[in-house]
């Protein structure tokens, strides 16, 4: 109840005056949340545009009506069953709705009320809690058994585990992050899932890469302004600043340049961010394509109905009941780069 009230307070902050104190804000937020749950149509898009997000959002990103509506509702809970296990798992834990067919059949929206972390299936490593669109990033990477991948910003391993699973525990995934505590959590999760085809290393994002290995694929799931997760973390709407966006875009480009240097000829690079700002999405993707003639753009399939293809990359759009707002772009390092040897990515 307490966490629900606090989340509602930040979700509806634009409708009250924080100077009046927390309690009146919490009370009015709870009422607004209840009204929105029953009658969302009473909140016109223009009202959401003006109050649900800070004004700078509209300068940096194209906020769709569906995304704005998703921000005011409680977010959907998604779980990732092990490959091919979605149907069976749904039957065993109940109250699950698959996102679709094929790989999307392993992405289940959980609509029940039990604490999933306490289930036998969770403790046996039969599923992970993972946002729908984060799961789609794994499908878009499409690693093959026996390949070698690098998950450069692995964090607590949501996508590392998915890649390792899609590779059927064969080949190798290098997982790096600047935060040791996140990698420690990754190792605990991998042990629970019985996945061993990975190596975890600290990496600060500098020129000294965690390994000299050259990869079939590199995923850069980069730190970002996280607008696409504002429905899950409503307080973040009010703490992120537009100047952070510009700084993050520089970091993202730097991480990508390092990733290019770690690709085998023919290797694939996948860039993912859970944000909507143009600076961190299309501008970064177009900037890298422009800078690095050894890269060729790879078109990405529209893996879900929420996917929208553009020449710069694929949007996975946030909507009520859906996944995080995300942007994904991909490239292949050309097999022969000798003719371009003097024109590679600029030195770091
Ligand atoms: C979007 S999160 C990764 C989420 C993770 N891939 C997952 O699926 O669970 C971005 C990660 O980048 C890491 N990070 C931030 N700055 C970094 C840098 N300069 N070099 C390497 N990692 C960095 C953060 O610690 C964070 O874990």
C-alpha cells in the first residue's frame, strides 16, 4: 500500500502543488489514480502532455498519446520463460497472457497477485522478470549457439542471461559493467538459471577493453535518460534534466566506438536504449553510421505489433499494458575493410 501511494504521488505530481506538503499530495494522487483506472477518457491527451511530464520532454522527444497514457497507469509485469517454455510455465503459475506467437510466446504478462519471487518456478530458474521490449532486444540480437558475444553494459544481466539462453548455453557471452554490485547480482541470477556460458568483467567504458577477444556480436544496452521507463519509475520524470541528455548522448557514442573496435569482420553491433529523446536515439545511430564507414546498417524485423521501423532504427513504442519505450539500431562490420582501413571510426 505504501509503495503504491508513493508511486502514485510522483505519477500525479504535475496535478498538485508540492509546496502543500506530502499528505495532501498523496491523498489527491490516490484519488486521481483511481479515477484514471476507471475512466481514463476523462483525461484528455493535451492535459497529459502538459502535466504528466516536464515541459522539456516535448523539445527532446516526440511524445505519442499512447505513451503519455501509459505513464499514468500502473505498469504491466512481464516475465521471460526459458526458450520454448512459455506455454508450460503459463499453465503452472497461472494468470499469464503471452505477448504473441514464436519467441513472443515466451514473454508472458502476469496479471495475478502472488509474489513471483517466492514461487518454486522462480527459484528453479524457470523464468526471469523482464520487460517485454527488453526481451525483444534479445530476439533482435538473435545470437546463435557457439557464437561469442559481448554485452558491454550488462548491468544485472537481464539481457546477458537472455543471450546465453538463446545460445543454448553454448558459445560465450562476455558481460561487462562499471558497477561491481550489478555484476555480482548477474552472477547470482546466472547460477539460479543454470547458465555457465558467460564471463563477467568490470569495464568503465574506457579504451582498455575487458578482453582482446573479437566478437560475432556486441550489444550496447547503454545508460540513458530512461524516458521509456517513466511509467515504472515515475519519480525519474522530475529528476532527469535536459543537460543530462546531451551528456548521455556523448557517452553512448563513445561506448559504441569502443564496441566497433571489438567486432570481428562480419560481426554485428546492436545498440539499445530505453529512452525516446532524439539526441540519444536517431542522432546517435545516424552519427555512428556517418562516422564509421566500416559499418553497414542492418534492418531490424518488426518483432512485435508495438515495433515501428525507421531508416535510423526500430522503435518499440510504449503504450498502456505494453513494454518500456525503446529504440534499437543494428550494424554489421563489413567483411572486408581493407579499402576503408584509413577511414575507420575516428580515434578515441
Ligand atoms: C540500461 S542499463 C543496462 C541494463 C542491462 N543490460 C539489463 O538488461 O539488465 C546500463 C548499464 O550501463 C552501465 N554503465 C553506465 N555507464 C557506463 C560506462 N561508462 N561503461 C560501462 N557501463 C556503464 C550502468 O552501470 C548500467 O548497468
